[in-house]
């Protein structure tokens, strides 16, 4: 993001529940709805003036507004979704993306999911999305 919009300010990690990351060729990614997964990444505050630069960079991408969960609670975020292409990413592309995810201090299970393309392992009984399973006290 710093290369695309230098004036963007990093806000920290964020997650998008009920979606999964689709790795395309050339280290490009897009998102798809999936009730069993979540997408993790870094959130950035981008000035309105820089949004035009991003729009030009992602020509042909669908632009949607989606709530993202950050460390300070939910925020509305603008996402550029590139069209999915049938060609899948190479192992090298996946390794590069996983290295970037590790550099951003994302969860190791999520980095493994990016690298392998398989659903990250979860301990049995662990709730999805890190949410409490119940608020009731017994």
C-alpha cells in the first residue's frame, strides 16, 4: 500500500469474517464469500485524494464498502475486488504472499492457509472468527 499511496496511514491488522482469499497469478488476490473462513490483512486510512490513484491502479475491479473488524472495533472499508481468472497462482506467488503476511504479523495459521491454499487447521471446539461461543454463564 505504501508504494501505491504513500500518504496512506497503517491502522493495524484487520479481519473480514465470512470471506476467503483467492490467490490469483502474479501475487494478485481477490475475495469470495465463504461462511467458514475469514480474511486477515492490514487496514490503511487512505486520504480521499489518493483514492483516485487506487481506482486507476485497479481498473476493472469492483469497488465495494464492507465492514472490517480492526483492533479498535468495526470500520467501514473500501475494497477493490479484481475479477477472478481461471489461472491459479504458482507456488512461488503463494510463498511471496505468505511472506508478506508474516511480515505484517498475521496469524501463523492464516499464513499457512495462504501458502498451501488449504483451510487452516483449527482446534476442535474453537469458535470461528475468535468470537465467544456464548455469553451465558452457567
